[in-house]
């Protein structure tokens, strides 16, 4: 595809100055945790860690992608806020939050102005 794109097309494709960043999240729950406890954790996670920080979550109960709830990029501060929230939870034995990535084109590198 041509690299000489109009501003409107760059915005529609979420590339260049319109690149949107997010991060992947892997959760490992305690083995003896009941399904109801996992559901209660996820409800709190979505309400407090995601909505409370202006974020959205797409995925399952143990793996997903965190992105901004509106158009734009997740900041490093928002990523750290989610990590901090998860560290205080007893339901999770451990978790992995990736560095910020391009949510539309994960194989693309991050633009210098976004890093």
C-alpha cells in the first residue's frame, strides 16, 4: 500500500500520527478459586481498573487487550495504574502486562512521538 496517504486516510487507518497504543494482559488466578469469585473479580476489574481509568478491555477472563475507551492511546501512567490495581488483588497469583503496542497493527513499531 502506498505510504503517501492523505491525513483523512491516515486517521481512518489509525497510522502515523493517529497510531493508537494499548497493552496485552495475562492473568493467572489461584487454582482453587471458585467460578463465582472469578466473576466477582472480573466485575471489579472492569469497573475499577478499566472504567475507572478510562480504559476498555477486550478478551477473556485470563487474557485480553487493554485499550483506551475512546479514540486514542493508553498512557504509561494508565498502564502502571492497572498493574498497581492488580498487585493488590489476592485472586491473582501473577500477571503479565506487555509494553505498549500498536493495537491495530501489533507488528508495527511505536512512533517516536507516542513512546
